C-alpha cells in the first residue's frame, strides 16, 4: 500500500472507534469541491457541465472548514473543477492541516508550478496529480496536447520540495493492459507515493459516453493489468486497500457504501454520492445521513449505479470487509488479486419488475448514442 504508517494507524483507530460505538454509517473520506470551474474540458468529465454563473461560484474558507468539522472524516479529498483556480485554497488547506486531516489536493497540475510555494510539505498534505496513462493516452483523455509533460514536470518539482505526491488514474475502454502496466511502472520510477486507480464512471453529463467501461470489461482489464505486473515481478504501490484492488479484479461481490465518501460542494451536501449529480442536496451533513434514501441506490438497485466500480463508492465497502476478514485481506495484500478463474457473481438486479433477474452483460461496443443533429442512432 502506498499509504504512510501514520495515516494507516490514524484511520484504523478511527474505524475501530466507530465500530465499537456501534455507529452503522460513518464517513471514511470526504470530497470537498470548492468550485466546479476547470482549465480543461475532459471527454469523460461530468462536473463542468454547468452554466457560467455556477462555474464562477467559489466556496468560502469558512464554509469549507465548517463542512469538514460537521462531517469529521479523517481524510479530505479536494477535487473540482480545478481546485488551484480557487484563490483561497491555501487557507482552506492550512485549516484542514491544523485539524490534522489527511488532505489530498486533486489537480491536473497545470497551475502547480505557479502556486506550489503557497503550500508547505506536511505528512497531512498530498498532491494528487491526475494522470490517465502515459503521454499519448493522458493527453487524449484530457483533450489537450502537452498536459502530460506539464504534469510530470510538476510532480518532479513537488517531490524535489519534499511534498507527498500521488497520481490518480481513471481507466477508460481504449486502454491496452500492457500500456497501463507500463504507466504504473513509470509512476513508480517517478517516485510517487502511490497510485489511486478507478474505472471511469459514466456521468450522465459527460460530453462523451462511448469512453466508459462496463463492469465485466473493467474486471477483465484489471485482471490483465495485474497479471502483467506479476509476470514482470513489479511492486506497484496503490493508495487504496488491497481488498478494493481485489474487487476491481472481479474477485469480490461488493455493494457500494455511498455514505463512506460524502461530498460537499457549492450547492451543499450532494445526494447520495460524488458521482450522481442530479439526485439533490442536503443543507447539513446530519440531514444527508438521516434523510437520504440510501436503500434506493446501489448496483442492481438503481440503473444509474449499475456500471459503477469507482473507489469513492466501493473503497469503504472494501475497508469494512478488510476489518471483518483480516486473514483474507492479508492474503490478498501478500499475493495480490487473483487474475484467473471464475469471477465473483454480479449482484442481482432488483429494480423494476425483475426482482429475480441477473445483471445483463452488454459490450460497450454495442451501445449507441442518438445524434443530436439527425435524431438517428449512431455507433461510437
């Protein structure tokens, strides 16, 4: 695992305290989105599809810190948009570090060299740089040439100044497993602390829907990647639990735990999670936890959730399983995810009139989109 011991032990103590108190729902990490505006327009992003007046809104320092105090998760991830556009972000980060929160500032790194001296190295602060692969793949993913080179330069700069640095990587359906393995090798050679990896979630508002993986495709892709890693005898450090890695390799039948990673943004507390953007908002964290109809969300429960395997929904489930079955987790941690044999069964579909149905596997290549100009179906 690419997570320092101080962070591992702090989170472990936090989880044990919650379990001993009998609390059923508690946050493991919190998403804090201080703005939606970005300096890129990535094909798979569903966060920047907002009118100009919304993109220009900024969360105040006081609002951000009050939300973190309200939630009290040990880890705070700051995505966006591009957080470094927010002029008061250094004050927000400073306030979070003073509260001894483990902060991950998620950035495309274009603005990092300009703003890096506004931050200080700390065991509680990590630059989480967005890289979706090596140069060709990453620049294609973010729809702009030259971004990979800028991100790598920023990573090297941050490492030279003594900062913790990770990379976060979203995998889409055009990824050859050998190239992903090459990218993981390269990330380790750069000297980053770890990699956060997740299959791309098909945001309803993303400009392109043809880039996303289905669940079966996701599992097979990760099996192929991990198999190559074993053949190369690589030790890739992931900023995630071993059981989550086992899940994305198709070896665990997990349901998501959306409350383990709540999101607060300029609209309030987002229901039910970071990825579903049209389900409404709660005014307070207490209202989010108590009034959200959690039973209406999940794989096989809500069709919007069926293709999701993202870490923000399933990492909490994986960590809970790790605490419940430590020997199983230790085995996976030692030997890595299994890369052959039958996959764990998909969860049954329970919505509509198909209470006893099973998930239908549809290849992404067969999915069609309606052309806005002609109203006809078009393959992508």
